[in-house]
């Protein structure tokens, strides 16, 4: 049960940070970016230097999901 709660908490942290970065890119038409001719959301992520935090937040969410699934299927409980 503890692994499940930990996994859900870690996954929520990763999901919240991912959503906040996506919101930042959606609000970017207020200050549009074109990074070396690359436009769209990826160009905005590159222009705002958010590619690495976006990748890390997705990895954190996936790790949290893995811990939660591990907690559900743990045979000790």
C-alpha cells in the first residue's frame, strides 16, 4: 500500500509539472518563439529552454506510474 501511495504522489508531481510546462507553451502566442526556423510547440520549448525540464517531468511521471503499478501487483500484501 505504501508503494502505491508513493507512486501516485510521484506521478502527480510529474503530471503537474508537465501540465504547467504545456500551459506555458499554450500561452506563448503572447510572446511567440521561432527557434532557428522551428515553430510550434517544439520551437516554443526550445526558445524558452524548457525541453530538458519537460523531458524530466515526463520521466518522473513514468517512474511514478511504474512504482504505483509495482505497488498494486506486489505479492507481499
